[in-house]
C-alpha cells in the first residue's frame, strides 16, 4: 500500500470549473471518505487519481512517485464502481481472475519466450490467488456462478475481490454501496471496514451518504462546489465543524440554523429571547443548534409545533419560530412530547450551540453556567 497525495488539483470541463485547488493527503493504510452532494466534484477527483481523467493543474503522488502523467494502467490502483462493472458472460472465478490474467498476458507479450516457459505456473498462481481472495470474502460457493445469478451484495463482494486480487497501492471506491438496499448496505459497510483493517489498505471512498462516511472512515473530507471545506475525523466534524456549511451537511437531522443577534453586552438572542450564551462580536449572526441539543423548556424561544415524527425510541419535533420565520427540529424522547400536537405552543431552549458569522465562518461562543428546566 502507499500514501496518496493530491496537490492543488484543478479541473475544468469547458468553461465550468469542477475542482478548485484541491489538496488531500491520505496516509498509508488510512481510510479517507470524500463526502459531498451530487455534482460537488468528488467522483471527478477520484477519476483524476485513477488516471481516467487529466487535471488542468496540480499533481498526483503515490508514495514518493509523481504519477500525474502516467496512464491508468501504470498506477497500480484498484477501482470499485457503483455499477460493479462485472462481465456478465464470465463466471465469478473468471471475473476475479481477470486483472491477473491481463497482467500475465501483458508479460507474455513483452517477453514471449519467458511467457511460454512460465505460463502454466503463472496460471496456477492465479488460481491460488483467486481461491485465497474468494475465501476472505466468503465467495467460495459462488465461484462458478455468473453475475446474473448473484444478489446485489454478492456482486459487490465480487467487485471487491477483483480489486483485492491485484494487491494495489490503494483502493478507490466510487459510491460502491448505493445500489444495495438498507440491510445489505449495512452488511457490506461492515465487510469493507473489516477487510480494510485486515489488509492495512489505503482506501479513498467517495459517497454522498454522510452516515456511511461517518461510520466507515478514519477521516472525512467534506466537499462542496469543487472545494474541500474541511478534513477531520468523523467525530471532530460533528463536534467542531469549521463552518456553517460543514455543520449543516454533517448530522441527521441537520443542524438548526437560527437567525440570532449578539447584543452590546455580549448576550446572544434568538427571536428577542435571551439565551445562556455570550459572544465577543456583536451584530447579526447564525446560531447553530443540533436537534438533540434543543429541548422543551419552561422559558425559551417561543415556537409552534407543526409535526411530530414518532420513530420508536425517539421523536423528531418540527416547529416554527414565528418571530424570525425559522424552522426548528428537536430530537426528543417520546415522553417529552406527551400531550403535544400540531398547533400547540412550546418554548425551546438550546443546551449547546455554535455561532457563525454572516459568511458562515465559526465564531467563539461561551456558555453561561445557568440552569434551565429542560425536558
């Protein structure tokens, strides 16, 4: 495996700039998820690393080698696609063996006499390697089946096996689980993480699913509109986002972004309601509150219930704050909404919060030591 470095990568398609000065470094053996909405440039970045696309500026390094100008076949990177890309006329065994067979044929063409002497032994080695990798992914009983005879989860494992058999410098995975149902996606997620740890593999994993990225990766790079906004471990992104964009993208349900003001004495107010927070900079700001940090209180921000989602162990309370024409979500225990219904008035108070300036940059915020009757 190898360290992967993308340095100041820029890419244009016609007059559209899809990547803007992107720099990422992935340590040897690290699992990095690239997270962002559709169209943010994450798949294009992966294709540039794989050598399937060129870049207009920047460099690609594998270990200490600059491979920016190398073709895809010379980069020793294994790519797993969303569509699996299995050959329907080949068996599972043949699909897994294909990269090694192509390598063997390439060597034969370069050194014909050596190929004739060692061809048989090479084929035996290929068969042994296929058996080893198939065993690691529990594919042994499926080796003689065709892709059409497999479930979506089984096809995904075959695609992973075909990538593994190459012993690549790094694995590149482009939305590999998006075609699976929820149950299979959870199983495949656990398999990929366990496999990555067992192999000590370097993995770059592209996804728009923040739950997937947070659950699987050592670090997550959040992308938006061709830029990397923040790279950090999953919990750091959640607890300490660098900007409102990152804070709103990471977390489900998303963070509440409430229009607020910092008064002259430093107290923070929402809808003219003083909150137990102080800030140094005055003026118009945005208060970010995670749904699980918003509680029903005796005194707080006046709101009106619009909907209650009952999810078993928890409920999501939807409310409007008429004074600032804002929506708010609170994640609560079922007993905390007993007797409430759409149209009822409630007071909401944040137990924890973050502060952002008008441009979305994070601002310092200090919580006061003050008790509230929070549910």
